[in-house]
């Protein structure tokens, strides 16, 4: 399939922009464990990343031709980072839930 991504110079440049807008999640750069993840930092970084990626995707239009091996490689790396973000967000949620449960009923404002 041959296609065009308007405004961004093709699938390869759009994928590069998306990759640049998708950093490794906070706490995952240096092999930190889930206990070391700062949930607030992860959520704030995710929101910034999501907004940047939305702007890139909004600027792109049309179908993408991702048959070039370089584009496939970029898409693979982007997918791997997306998987890290899913893991980071799941761990942040688990940590926040654990903290809420440890706080007990008074910590939740149920007084």
C-alpha cells in the first residue's frame, strides 16, 4: 500500500516524531523496581507524552506505508515503549491503590 502522511513528510518522519515524543517512563530508565516508581511522576509524564503524541497524530492524515524496514524498526521501538508505558501506569496504579489501602478508612476521608 502506498500512502501519504500529510504535513509531516511521510510515515518515517511521523514515526520518528512519535518516538521522540515517547520517552522511557520515569523510573524505568535505570532499571528501577516497581517499588521505586513515583506514581505522580509517571502520571504527569504520561499526560505530557499523550498530549505531544496527540498533536503529532492530529497533524498527520491519510494512510501510512510502513513497508520500509527502517519504518518497521521505528514502529517496533515505538511499540516497545508503549509496552513500558502500560507497565509503568499499571505499577503506578498498583502503588497508589496499595498506599490507599494502607492508609485505611481515615486516610481516605471517610470520617
